[in-house]
């Protein structure tokens, strides 16, 4: 069960921004996924209120938008941390110990996968293969890629952002 | 409007091809599925998610449950019979150990993610999953494991217990394709995938119309109606309360099915006898209120028409009927800008309630608070309607409890067991008399036909020679008819199923509608196909039998025009004055609300 | 940018652009063409190896000979610098000493083009640098 | 134009880029400038060299010197030593894992020796952001040839004769697929490129798009001409920003040059390409799911037929091929179908790109002729197992595939042999495992993936895979029974037979394949309660040797659950039923008295 408790009050300009993005896709329901991606780029996440505006503009039901948002792992309804941490758990990283690295991040940040630290600084997620298998195990923080991450190095990496 | 896909479907089916089923040479129509082809030779392949609504032209065949898999020679895996088209020379085996084992395993899997409370489930005995498990001889579940759980959702009409959902997606099809309400969608994925409203919000917070078509097709107990029978039983047992009951027209032609009678059996008299036997103080007829509705709505139509003919540019036409609570919810959510077009007349259920708790309470000498009004409806949206704030006086609702046809059957079973052997009885008087016009409210097109019978005579001053307006009858989703009002041609539109209603509303919004009056019923078939009726599982022959029974009941009545109802006339004379009088307006008319979410504007 | 109007246009354009990647194309299959290694350690540069190398690159191109000019470090023939090593496809390498522009011209015309041996070949007692 | 005597090719693939290869380019350019060498040597950022293990990579042309693990600060030395003095920087040369010697150039590296590069022919060779380099290498030459010399049917026939099969997994003959789409009659048709590479551990499509986008665009146009489509769509993972960027540049450049767009090369053929982004759903690699996703729907597959060739995107005939398949097409046209079909085995022609990863020395992207043996890949190209450990298995085909073991080392690799061995080609992930990998855990890992990625539409996949995962978990926790092993097998077979789409039908493969090849290991878990790889924590047993224990109590104090008992100065004992296998005691013991069994 997904717990959605982020309540957002959209400002006038937010609604305008969403409308404009939808318009660049001709408000065409077929472009829903491309459109949601652009909007997530803009807001960082897709709270319920945003989805409602998207649905109204694209002429589809809110339930459908939500159905799409919950289907694709790229979409999130929770704001990500300032520094989103993604541990690659692709096969190559897995056989080179990605799980232990992930555990270490969980321990260090005291959050579970899919959560954000209380101060909003870090969020933790898993992804499947960034294609840098030569550097396995790989962790991405924002746009930066860390390769050959050993569990012992995790604290050090986090410290870079503190 | 002919359904195009259906005609194409029929065309494709012209040619016959040779196939083999279980070793037997069979000729089957090209373009048909294995399931259909097998059926023609008497081989039934079990299905679960599959649902074919022939008359609506909609199939729900996601091929998701995989219960209908069969062997096709030359194919490496099993084929789902419901979506696999037959090919010339195809050799199909439905009886091999591989098929039987796969089907059983798939069922075990589905059961392993399904609560085991069958004995106390609302669908016990009517559950298609239960029946399949029984038919396929599942005696053990080899794969116990985690079960998916979701937040239960209780609305005034519908209970969603998605722990029981098997992802057949029938409800989603009804909600989106047939009714176009867009409330439900598949959400999440994998093991946590389920059908739900946006953000898994409760139905009351969603644009749900409570038409109940979703629960009418749910093969399991995931979607059920709120059971009001315990409250009714408690009221009946309370010596301080006078409990009266009204029964809608569509109930009497379907109730018998719950007791094993063939579809279309009219059980009006037995139903009345049963209700009295259960202990209701008075057994009245919603049909009485239906006649009353025609008086009000018919007058409103004539009023608008007259204004229109006099050149009033502000008059709103077409007039839309407002008897159907699912439909009312629909336009309040989806077309709030057009909420001044429907008739302001309340539905028969609520007219009955309003009169019962005023006029009738006085007649019976009972205080409003001590009078309990129960309604028996083919509908689950009626539950929601009865709880609307505008239909309460100081918190006391005009209709206290609305129960469905299925709940009535349950109530009967709990109290007196059966109806089959009861002697027919008649309704109590003074809100029990009704005309044939009121009876046909149960069918699609019935309300507008009834309105025409009255409006014609009042408008033209002439007597109708033939009261049946055949052109308004039928099962097509959108129908149109022209009635000659003494040289004035009145254009009538009819839609049943909210998807069809949407088309007519969009035409009106775009100024393309040429209709003067439109009847809309939320459920396909009208009330006889309501969400509270005995489950028909998409079998349209059942709906047709019920519809025929409604028309028979109409024909059996001596009075067939609402304005000739003596009791209604008496009510106006003694209490209301005339149709659309101030008192009538206060008690029998309502207003509509904009329920569209405001955050979006 | 003028649009490419037909296949001939495209082919012409390809030919014109060829030199952009020619070096890479040739080094992708060096064994199929003549390889010329020029010793370019400090002493080689001082004795004019750079000029020889440039001359070789330009002249091979001008004379339409498919060849690859590589720069290598010290070849071990300090006494005879500038030195170049020429490998014709499928043949053993041959090292020339005291190569100046004139000598280079001769090497191209006689040895590279026709395989004719000429003066200035150094004994093959060295270890080629790869 | 300056005639450069040297090109410095710097890998600009995602792997190398994330190790600062951009900065290396800047530094090299700075150094060239300061030494006044900008007319003599040129720095080119190219696509992926495939040798990701050792990135960032610089290859110096013309001598093919191959520098590995280059750091920005190495730029100065490379320019001063190599460019000016012609001496290679020895310390940056690749070290052969077997010979332990430095290798001078790529021509002598085992990694490249056995490779034949067709799909990857331009990766690590061209600047993907410069269409002129591609044109110089005959890009769009095949399209021009097809448009002016062949009819659509002739083109299809050539692809058919070449024997090219879909590189995305199934191996369906590409020419046949095109023919089906060509035969469908419709006003609008679509060419769709499946670039939703979701297989964890495979990244060839991304490398092709990053390193050689034009070959894919060209092939899509060729396909469009063949089937009668004027519109192409590339469905690409949003997680591939670099590939998206390069595709956008490539499309814009091709439009500018008139190689895409209206009236291409004056032949009257129109073809346009648009991008559509995938949003993270493995199942969208399945073509019907992909199409629904492109239509803005949940990516749930639907039953075939109708095939996309008849009713695809927006219900119009559509041809879906993956990136690697498309990348082979222009070469086939230019070099001829006979040339292509001369490579490979009887039923699998040409080459296949594999992403070699896991416990192997040379992790990277390789392209090899079909029919090469596993041994050649692992020991010659891959340079053997990391840290000298023992080879155990190779997992191919990702979550839909299975394991190949020692007994398959000599099997020629092609579509049919892999299926016969209980695995499949898949998109070409090859994960090498050594003796430290527990095969039950591996099966569990893949099932976890499938459970997470199942769309949930059909019951066998939605519930069945969940149950498989639960049973596997039970086994790794030491609670498995013999009956569980039977259930694993029978359930797997039913899922294979009944699931709706390719993902579901193949999802039990990792289980079946490990059951077949490593039955003993499963038995050990169930019967002996033992995990030979030591990966199943619950099966580890910590035991104190009473001979060695001096009773210092350090272990007992470290134990978080008080599972260790014993008097001071007396040998201690671990109560196995309380032990949570955390390993604290093991770490604390200074006398090596605690062993793990």
C-alpha cells in the first residue's frame, strides 16, 4: 500500500507552469508520460494536486493519471532529497556487493529505500543498471556517479555533502 | 445508433472454418475465439475475468486471469481461450492433464492471494471464484504466502474490500468504457496492483456516481453494496417506530430470480405479501411517487416548452429527466456547468419520502421522528441519494434506509424464508395506487414515455388512442423519437448508460442538440439493469425478460396515465394544490450542486 | 547548411570529409597498408625527424598512397638519425638511416611504391618498438 | 584544414564520463594549446570503447596505444611524452591479467582480438555529436542506396537473406517482421525503435545510441522505406540522458543535412523521427506494452495477435526493432547480405553484442561472431575470473534467461543453443559468477526483480512469481523442504505455460535453470542446511572451538542477543537456536577460536 500524505497547495504560477507544459504536448493524452516527466523535472515530484491539474488539462481522468504514475518507477509522489541517492542494484552491481552498500546507506542515513531524511537532504532509491557495470557497484548522487563503492566508503561519501 | 463494431463482428463471422476441438471436427465461424467456438459445440471453458456485454458492444477480455487456458497443438505454451482467435485447421484440447493442472494451479495462486472468509462474505454462494474453485476441485493451496492488503473503503452505497480483488478489471471496464466516469483505474504494478480511485481515495471523495455497475459485475466480494438490512430489522423491532416501505417498479420483475424463479417473473403481489409478513406497518408503492413525478416533471416540461414557443430565449431546453441518482451524481461531477438543464423534480424515491414524512405522517398520526421510511430499490446510488443533506429535515432523512433488490431478498430469507408460496396481496392505499405509466419507469425510455402520455393529453387536450410509444422503446444506447403534439413535433432523446449520456450532454454543450426532452438512466437497460438488482453477469436475455415483464405489468393496469391516478389527484386536492405550486416546489423539487474539485479551476 | 540533394551529393561529401577520419580508418587495419615509423626521440627531432615525418604524411597523401605514418620514440640507431622503419603489407620491416627529405622521396618512389631496395638500409639487429 | 598526425580518442560513454572523461578532454586540449600542437593532434570524444572496466579510456591514433584508467592530471604527461616525443606512457598501458605485462596497443589486447564489430563499428571511433564524421564513415550511404536503387521489397529481401534476427531477445527474423508490416495496408505506419533497455546488466543499446546514433536513425529510415512508414519513434529510457542528448543532436543534424525529413536525397521519401521516453518499467521492453506506454497508458502487455505489424501504435501497423538490430542494418546494405550471413552459425547470423560483467577481469561491452564459445568469451576476451577464483556460471539473458555452467564452456553461442541450454540470448547481458556466488541467491535475485517489474495484469506472473520468490527466500533461510523444491519446479512450469507476455513466460527461467544445473546446491540448502558459497546468512553456523577458547568472554559480551554462554576462563558455547548470525563474536575473538561452517 502506498501511503500518500504529502499535501500541497498549488500556487497560481504552478498551475500556469503545468498548463504550459501540457500545452507543449498539445494536451494530447498520448503524450501523458512525456508530459508527466517534464512536470516532474519542474517540481521534482508529482503530488496529487499536480496530477489533478494534469488530468484536467489532458482530458483524462485523475484515476488514469494516478494509474500511470504508480506504474512507472521513474515517477514519484514524494519529494526527493536535496541529494537523491540511487544505488544501482542491477545484476553486475549485485554480484559485486551492491546490497551491502545499500544496507550501509540505510544505516548511515537511517531511512529506508524510497524515503527522505528528515532534514530533506538525502533520499534513497534503487535503480536497475546505469550501464556503468565496469565500475560496479555504482551509486549515483544527483548527477555524480561513484564507482567501486565499498560499504566502508559510504560514510565518507555522505560526508562530502554535509 | 448502430454499434459499428458489432456489425463488423457479425460480418466477419459469416465464413465457417474447420477446426478440431478435443478430437472432434467442428465448423466454427471465422473470427470467433476458441471460447466462443467451443461454446457452439457445447464445450464450456471456464472463465473468470472474461465478460461479454453483447448489447453494449463491450467485452472485458484482458486475458489476465489465465483460467481459460487450453492447449493448441503446435503452440509451445497454453492459449487463453477468451482472446485466441481460431485459425483454419487449429487443433484445440481443453481436457488434457496439462490444461487441468495449469488451471488448477492458476486458481490456487489466485486463492492464495485471497482472504479465506468465504462463509461470511457478502458474495458467499454467488462468487464466481468460489464456484470455479469448487468446479475445478481445488482442495488445497500449495502456495500459501503473503496476501495483498489495502485500505477498506466504506461509502454510503458501495464497500470496496480490495483484499478480495482478483484484477479481472471488469469494474474498470464498466466505470471507464461503459459509464465513462473515470473513477477507477488499475494502479501500482505487480503484486500490489489493484483497481482503485485516484490516490486510493475513498469513493465519496471521488467523482463516483454510485451507479453500482462495478459491483454488479464484480465476480468476487471485492465490491459489494452497503447492507442496510440490519438497520431495517432493528427499526422493525422498535415498537416506538412506524415503519413503512416503498418498492420501485424494477424490483418486482427481478426479485423472483433470487428465489429461483425465471427472469421476468412478476412477483408484485408476493413481494407485497412478504413485506407485510416481515412486519412493515404499511407497504406502499414507489410507483405512486412516479406518477407524482410525471405530474411535476411533465408540468415543468410543458412550462419550458410554452416559454420556448413564446420566444423566451433564456429557457433551458432540452429538459433532462432527474429520476436517476447515478445520473444526477454524474452531471454534478462531470457537467456542473449544465446543472440548470435537468428537471428540478426530485426522484420518485425522494418524492415519496417527502410526502410520506409530511402528508402521510399526518394521515397516520405519527410524528416525523417516529416514522421510518424504507425504500426497496434496484439501485445502490439510491442509498447515497437518501443520505443527501438536502433531503433531510433537522437531520432526519425523508427516506431513512434504502435497500436493494438483493438486500430485500436477503431480508426475506432472514425473516420468512421464501416468497414463492405466498398469496398475492395488494399495496396499502393512499400511496399505493399507481398507473402503467409509473411501472414503465423501470425500463429505459419509460420515464419519458410516461411523461409523453401525460404531456400530450394536457398539451393537446386530446385523449391518446394508443398509449404505447413504441419508438421510445428498445435497448440501443442512444435513441431518438419524434412525437406529434398536435402539429408540434417534439423531439425526444433517450440514453442509458452514462457513456451514452455523455455523448448527448456534449452535443447540448456544443449547441448541436435538437431535442426538447431527454431521458437519461445511468444503468444499461435502465433500472431493470440497476446495480442493486440480482446479478445478471452481462446476460442480456435476463434484462430483456425483465423489460418485457415491465411492459406486461403496464398493460395489465387499467389506468395507464399518471394524471389519471386517483390518489395523486387526491394528494394535490388535499395537500399540494397543483403541480409546481409553492408547496409542491418546496417538497418535490430540489437543486443541484457543483461537485467538481475546485483545486483545478 | 545546404541540404543533400541526392546520393551523388552524399558520396561527394563523404569523399570530402574522408580526411577527417582517414587516420583512424587506416590505423584500424594497419597491417593492410604501408606503415612508416619515424624515430622521434629528442635526438631524432634535433636531427630533423619532425620535418621528415611531416614530409612523409603530406607526400603519401599527395601521391595517393595508402600509408600510415607513426611516430615512435628512440629506435636504437642514434648514430644514423633520423631513422625510419617501413613495413610493406605482409613483409618484414626495413629500417633506413640518415633520412632527409630527398632520401624520403626516394624511399617513397622506390621502396614504398615498388618494393625496390635502395641504399641506407640498416642491419636488422634492433628490437622494434611497438 | 589541418592535417593531423595524431588523434586522441577519449571515451565519452556513460561509464567513462562518470569518471571525469570530459575533464580529461579539456585538459588534453589545454596541453595541446600550450605546446602549440593544436594543428598536429586532435582530441575527439567518441562513443564507448566497450572496455568499461578500465575506464576512462584514451586511444591514440595512429599507433592504437590504449591508455586505461586515465586521470585528468595524466593529460600533461600524455601530451609531452606521447604526442611530442612519441613515447608511450607505460604506467597507463593496460596490464594483461594473465601475463601481468603491459600491452602496447589495442591490437594486441585479448579483449579486442576475438571481436568483430558490426553494431559497435563506430563506437569508440567517431565523434557521435558530429554528423560529418559519420558521413565520412558512410553513414546514410545505405539509405541513399536503398532509396535510389532498391524497391522496398528488394530491401526486405536483402534483410531476409542476411539472416538478421532480432537482437532484443526473442530472435525473430527481422526481414520477416518487416515484410509483415509492409503487407499491412494503412495510410499511416510506424517504425519504432525499442531503446527501453531494462535488463539489469545490459547496456549495449545505450552504447550504440551514445556512440553511433546515426546508424540507428539511418536504419529506421531504411525500415520506414521498406514497410511504407513515414514516421519513426524511438522509445528510450529517461534514465539515459546522454543517449537522449546525442540522439537529439543527431536527429537535428540529419534533418539539417536533408538526410531525414521531407524528400530525403531528392527521392520523394519522407521520414521523421521523434523520441518517446520510457519511465522505468522493464515490461515495456515487450512490444505491446511498449506501444501502450507510448500511447500514454500503463505499460501492460496485450495478447498477440493482433501483432503490432497489423495493429500497433495508435492501432496502425508498426514495426518494432531494438537498437542493436537496427544498428546492423546499414552495414548489411553496404557490405551485402552474403557478407553478413557468412559470419555466425547456421541459424544465427552475424554478431552479437554482450555486456560482460560480474566476477570477470575485463568487464565491458563486446561484440563477437555468433558461434563463439563461452570459453573464448570468458578466458580470452574476458581475461578470466577475477582474483583467480573458480568459474561457476554465467547468467545470460537477464531475468528471462538462465545459467550456463562449466559444461557449456565449449558450446557455440547462438540463439538456439542458448535456448537448448535452458537460457536465452535476451538482450545480451552476461554476468559471470564465481565460487562465492550462491545459486539459490542468484535465482532469488532475479525473481525479486521480476516481482518488482511484473505489471500485475495476469495472475501467474503477479502471484506466481511472488510465490516463487517466497519459496526461494524460505530456502535461503534454511527453512526449505524437499516439497518446496518440487513446488518450485511445478509452479515454474505452469507460469511458463500460462503467463500472458514474454516477461511472464520467461520469468521462471532463472529458477528452472539453476534447479537443473545446481540441483546439488539446492539440496544442500534444504537437506544439510548448508550454503557452500557462504552467502545465505541464516545457514551460517558460528562454532567455538573449545580447544582454542580461553574463556576471555569477549565474544559473550559482544553478542547482541546473549546467545553465548560459558564461565570465565572456561570454553564458551554458542546457543545455535538464539544465534542471529551477526558475526560480532567472530570479529571479536582474538584467538581464532570461532569458525564459520
